[in-house]
C-alpha cells in the first residue's frame, strides 16, 4: 500500500518570489580586537601558556537557534522574515553581552548588531 501526499506550495512560492535579490542579513559583532581570542582561546605571546576560551558568541547563537528555526513555521511575508531576522540578531547580541567575560567592560559594550559586514 502506498500513500500519496500532496503539498500546496503556492504560498511559499509567492513568498520566495517576493524576496529581494539581496539576502536579509544581520551581523552580530564585537568592536574590540581581542573578542575572537576570548571566544576561541589563544596562547599567551610572552609566557607561551594557553589561555582557555571563554565563548560568548557561539553559546548565544545556540541559545537563540531553536526559537529562530521554530518561528519559520508561521512566516507568510517578507516583513515577517525581516522582523524574525532582526529579533534573532538582537537576541544573540543580548545573549552575548550576558555571556561575555566580565574582566573588561569594553568587550560587552562593543557588541552590536549591524546590517553591514563588520570591517
């Protein structure tokens, strides 16, 4: 016995067709040169001793991921997609600020969301 399931993708096709040619992207970044070293860990240049990673961005992303993915179920417009991407980016930024190492306030204060690639 076989079962045939027909899925009406007309609405999804409309949404995809209405998407701008550019991707809807938001970057969550820190504005200090040592943020990556905090996230990934490093070897101290004078002592040669490893300094343990203190991840703050990746845990923030992983905390937001389930609700972000689940939110796509009800999407039916470009505005909703932009709103969802904005919310996810700001939630990641807020989570990163909470999770970042507290030995300096510069890192925490530098975390921001931007539509432009940080350079």
